[in-house]
C-alpha cells in the first residue's frame, strides 16, 4: 500500500508543474497563439501586461485570425508584428493602448485566400502558411482553406509534417492554391503509440513504422507474414506441420522468447487504440490499414505497462476524408499451387526394392506357409508395377486453388460531417482440397466536428469468419502411401481398403466427415477529441466488442478410425483384417460454442508547448478494461449410419466424459503518464510511468508500477553540422525501463474447486480441490535496455538504423509440483520463479542506388539483419523435473531448461556415425568410451535453433508509375534437427513409402561406408548428433509489379486513381538442409493479380 501511494504521488507530482506553468500569471509578455480571435489576443496581453486595450469591435472584425509565438517580448514588439500587414495602427497612453483603423492604409495590402491539397487532391487541414521573414501567418482549416492579409509582393512558406516545405512567390493575385507532396526524405516524422502521437526528434524508443504504401507492395494473404517480410524484428517461427494452412495462425515473437511453456511470447496487438486479438488482426481487411507501428523496447511500449513485455503492434485504420463522394474498389484474385519440391519419395519399383532389401520377403526357415505368403505379396505388388501402377499419392489431396478478395470503401463529407462505409469479402481456398477460410465484414464510420474544437467519431464494424478443414486429413498419410497401390478399381470406384488391407485414405476423404468453425464479431468504438487550446487536448474513448464462436467436428461411423486391426486374423492374401468397434463407440461428433464480451474505456490528456528553444510534451490518462468469456461443448458417439449425423442420433456421450463448460472474467485498470522535453531540437529526455492493477494475480499483488527513462541527442541539429551537405540525420538514443506480461489464465492465482456431479452424497454434490491459489502471484517483470542510433546521409540516399538491446525477465510464472499427499489432483500450483535473459541487435540499412527526380526514377535497396540470444539464468525444481522428462525423449529433442543455457538449444547423444562392419551406430558416452547402446544420460548440447543472423533483403525500383519490388528472407548459423533423416530415412518403416535416400544411403553390406544404419534395421531411431544440421536458408518471399495510371489519362473518365498489380509469393526456398516441409499441410506458392480503382 505504501508503494502504491508513492507511485500515485509521483504521477500527480509530474502533472502539477505543467498545470502551474500553463496557468501562472507572468509580468512578461510571452504568447503562443494560433488562429486566435482579436478578443482572445488582447485578453492575453492584458492578463500578462496589466495594460488596457481600447478598440472598435466592428472594425476589429476585419483583422484576420492571429497566430504569434513570442517570448519575453514588449507589448510594442507584439503589436508591431501582429499589425504589420493590416490597416490598423495603435497608440500607447500610460497604461492604455488604443487601436485605430488608418484611412487608405490598405493600399499595398491584399487579402489572400486559397486551399491546400495533397498529391491526391485531398485537403490538408493544419498546414502552416507564413509570410517569409515575419511571424505573420495562419493555418488551414478542416477543408484545407486559409485566409491571410499579405503585402502585394512577398514570399509565402507552406509547411506541414510529412510534406515538403514549399516557398512560393506572391504577386498580388486574389487566390493562391497550393499542392503539397510527401517528403521522401522524412524518416518517421511522428510515432503513433496508441495513446499519443509524438515527434521522432524527442522519441527514445525503438520502433518500426510500416505505412499503407509499404503494405501495398507485398500481398502474402497473411498480415503476419507481410510484417515479417517488411521487418526482420517481427520473427515468425516456421510451422513445418501446418505449412500454408489458411486456418493456422503462425507463431511470432519480437526480440526473443520471454516465457516458459505456461506463458505466451506473442506481442500485444492494438487496433485504433484498443487491445485486440491476433486472430482478429489475421482476419481483418488489409486495405483498411493506414499504418502499423511495431514498438520494441521499454521506452516505446511502457505506456502499456503490464502487457508490454513482448512488444506491441499498433494498427491505425483509414479514417474518412473530406470531399465529394468517393468509391474505392480493390479486387485481388489468387492462384495457389502446392510446393512439393522438398519431397523426394520413392516410385513404385524403388519402394518394392526397398522392401526386399529390408527383408520383408525373406524366406522363414521351417515356415513354408509364411514364406509362401510373403512371396505372394511380393509378386502381387510386382504385377501391379508391371501393369503400370505408380500412384502419385502426393498429388491426390492437393489442388491448384483459386481465391478472390474484394474490398470497397465509400467515403465523403463536407464541412463538419464525414462518413465512410467499408466492406470486404475474402474467399481463401487452401491447396488441400476442400479446405479454406471465408471472411466478410462491414463497417460504418461517422465523424462530426464542432467549431473546429471537438471531433466526435463513431465506428461500428461486423465481421464473420467460416473456417473449414480438408476432409483428406493429414498430408503425411499420402506421403507414406505406397505407390504400387491402386486407390480405384477397374470401374473407377474408390476401394475401401488397399491390397495390404490398410484403409484407403481417398475413400476416407469421400465420407461425409467435416470439421469447421464459425466466428462472429461486432464492435463499436466511440471517441471524443477536444482541442481545448493553448496546447491542451483531451481525448475520451469507449469500445465494446462481442464475439461468438462455434465449431463442429464429425467423423463417420464408417471411418477407419473405428476399425480395429486383427494381427492374428489374415485375409486370403495374408494381410491383417479389420473389425468395426462396438456400435456405441462408432462415429463421433464434437460440438462447442462460446462467446466473449469486452468493455474498454480510456481518457487521456496531453499538453504541447514550444517557447523559443524549448518544447514540452505531457500526456496522462487512465483506462479500464473488462473481458468476459464462456464456452460449452460435448462429444457424442454411437451413430448407426452417416446419413444421420445430428447429435440427436448419437447413442451416448464419449465414454467417461460429460458436457463441459468454462468461464472467465478479467478486470484491469491502469494509470499512465509521459513527459517529454526537447531543447533546441538537439537534446531530449523522455520519462514514462504506468500503474496497473489486474484481477489475474494474487490478492496481495494486484498492483504493480512500470516505468521507463530515455534520452537522446540529435547530432545533426548542432551548429557545426548546419552547413554539411552530407549529414542529414544522426540521432543517438538510449532507454531503460520495466514492463510486464499478463498473457496467462484468468484464475491462476485463485484456489479452484470442481463439482463431482457423478458422485452424489446425501443428495448433495461434493466438490474437490483442483489447485491451490497463490495470493502472492504477481506479474512477470522485464527489465529492458536499448541503445541505438539513426543515420541519414546525402539527403537520406543512405540511411542506417541500429539497435542493441538486452533484457531480463524475472519472476517468470512456472508450475510448482507438490507432494500427492497434499490432495491436489494436479499436484501443482503457480508461482513466480525463474529468469530469462535475451540480448541481441538489429540493423537496417537503406540506400538509394539511383535517384533521378527529373525522370521520375528511383531504385532503392534495403538490408535488414538481426540476432537474438536467450539464456536461462535461474530455474526451479519443477523445471528441472520437466527438463529431466524432456531429456528422456528418444526420437525428437525436447526443450532444454538448464541454467546458463539457451531455451532453443538442442541436446543429443554424440555419434561417430555408422560402423562399416556392422551397420550399427557408434555412440560416444560422457566418459569418452564408445558403445552401440544409446543412453539419454549421454546427451550433450550440440546446436541451437536460433541463427547467428537473420533478416531481409529488399529492392524497389520506381519509374513513371511502374513499381517493381522484391523481398528475400535469409537465416545463417542456426541448427535444426532433421526429422526427415531420423524418421523417414533411417527410422523409416518399410511398410510405408519414404524419402528416396532410404534406398541409396543405407548400409547393406559389411565394409560399406554408409550415412545411415543397416537397411534391415527399422526399429526406433534415437536422438543423435548425426541429425543435427546447420540450417542456412534463403527464401524468395515476395515479388510484385504494379502500375499507377497517370491522372491525365483517367480523369476524363471520372477516375481519380487506377492501379494494376501482380504479386508472386514464396517462389523458392533454398536451404543447406534437405528436409520435408509441410507434413500435415503442404506449403504453397501463390500468384495474385490486383485491381484498385477510385472514382
């Protein structure tokens, strides 16, 4: 409680100086007004100087809005500046100033009006228009319009963040419209962190900003793979099982893992200021995204406090723009082709020869019947081969899929009301037959502005997702099928079983099996933005979202899952027979449904003020969240026929099961503050803090403080660099802070009981203890340090960004095992034990190889490189027990939990290879002796899946509307355990098809030097260093070509923009390791055509 009071005192203490500074009276005249009225101007002068001002209200209305920024100036200096280009003069008598209109004084003074637009013809509000050499100026209104009194001849300066500053000559014309273009040399003018928008000059954090135009250059069909292609720091761990499955969410991290198995290392996603799920981001319309900002270090993520340890991805969507009604339509058809280049399977004759060499058809001495049966099996298969049977099983469950995406945006508005309607439909079919993901959504936005002071916005959205899995099952089934087998009879009908008696997977796929899920999502967000004035701004936001989910999994009673193999009962061909299970267990259906309801509210206030060389920013706020969810489900069995698959036709619930349900409620509250100070655009200090409370943690540890401090030096702003034609940017920055992680279960800190509804006692339902609570359970804390610099040379033709970081995650949530005698069914509870350290670096180099503005030509190359190393610095006995359990694994290496070692390390028993004399593997024991016997105790650390360096290489060529972009991803120095060699070559079962190396590289005769053991030994393959290989790879991730039609060609047809594009994704994967990829679902190459038109 004492710590809580101290933190609250510090947060309030931060606010008091700024409130006092903003409102304190001063005898000196220091003014910073923008578009102020005459009354506001003179009232401010009176308040500071004590002087009285006399003027005619009607005449004073002729004065334009007043914009002035002075410090310690005399009243006379202020009046001279404001009235310099007007028809007014003044006189001072003692303590009274009288304003007078001078006759004929307007000769030589003009009232200039105009409008400022961007290159797309959209109005730009907030552009600063100033008479060069004076402080006289104004800013454009909401519609980009301005009015300014100017001399008959002068020069005007138009400036706006993110746009090139323009200086224009004025020669007395009544109107001057200005078109501003984006400044290609600007490197991230502002940073959007989901709470505030801050200038990069004073931002110490490590961030990556991806704009809409960057996203348009890449279209992978998956926003996460797109982010990984554009920023190497957003690392996706390739899922070798799921491949290109459209219903599989990838696993991604930012700057390494920060949790054990119980936690999550995925970043936090923020959509338009509110937390959202990775699944929602995965399913959203990419065309709605305006920008994505990836926040990486503590200084950048601190405002999210307890949720920030794994990084934050902030997504801002497109807001409606003013102007006449506009319609934008985007259409992208896609063709996807399964990538099977990493499969190299035996053909029919090779497979039969492998079976012969493996001894499947050897004569059995003294057993003529078995010998005869084996020979019959061999010649029956050989006869199929002679008849030309060589079934390409890999091609059976896959198809060249055609998908299409449609997106539409209707927007417009005038004066104070803006609106937009957006909708999309995405039919994403996978390369496995009858698999895919259909998505559609609709959104409506309305924005209302009140007197240029208050903006009220509301955005409502609805989306629906239908995901369906392929009835063809796992792709590994087809990779193991024997090519000499016929799936069809002579009449073209599918055979229920193959010649060896095993089920035919294509017959299984023809059954009415189904697996699908449906998700509905609705959200409404209301916000009010009040520009109070004098640098103050107040923003309130409220969001409510509701979702419903449902899924169904059905297996036909005729499925091979409900057949029992009889090894001792053979058919006439000597193959095992199969018997159906009992009717009550035949067929299965699992139904589940759930829902969630989330409320979020935020209130933030920020203050900006610049006076002379000082710039201050203060932001503070609070937010509150509540997340409720529930789910229900059951599994029923016993279907007599697959024509009657409704649960009503089931005989019983799954044996030893009952309908299940669960619910959770999580509440959290947070208070935050940020202070930023910049001196002369050269030196800056950034301080932030947050105080969070959550119901997820122990009753005695519900609250925790988080903070960060950062600073930097804009070297390029120093006077000694002002005349340099080489250096454009050199910013050195550093930060340190503490953040947290709360991606854990809702009730992990509570003592939980379970009702035993099947065990009544005296008409009462007993309850048993499920797990013991922990009132001291608290957040995982991450202590993070980041040092970096940003460099720009030769008008940013060369740009470099570098970050070095190290972070320590303490108090990690782990499961503590207790004695069974204590009566816990799980024998465990959750506590804060363990520590992980991550360190690494990130480098981004961009270079304009060719830049010729006169010919509208630019060629730019970008190289990104990253490294991350993790180490377990402290673990508990529970993890040591888990480590011992993983150490006993015999086929695939498990996770390593050893103090001082990496969590991505690989342990295996050292091997000297295959003994040429016997064909057996020779292992090296820890004492150095050699043996044929494998022992888990002999395992040693022999590799690490984390690469030495990984990243992206991209190039972009632009010429007269044509844009060619290519992205490659690479990884160097990492290791992998080659499961194809261990399970599909050396550990292959000769009853199934396998990698071709099983025939060419296995030991067969004494004295042979072979890579893999005796071909007749098809027992278990143990974890060995022989299968740990260096995995260097290069992926051609994306290639795109687009063309933007010139406006002069399309405007006569009432078309404002027209773009045609082509994308090719995942064109090749080159690796130093030869291993099958896409085991359950194959990888795919995709080719996308695009049409984008606005009218």
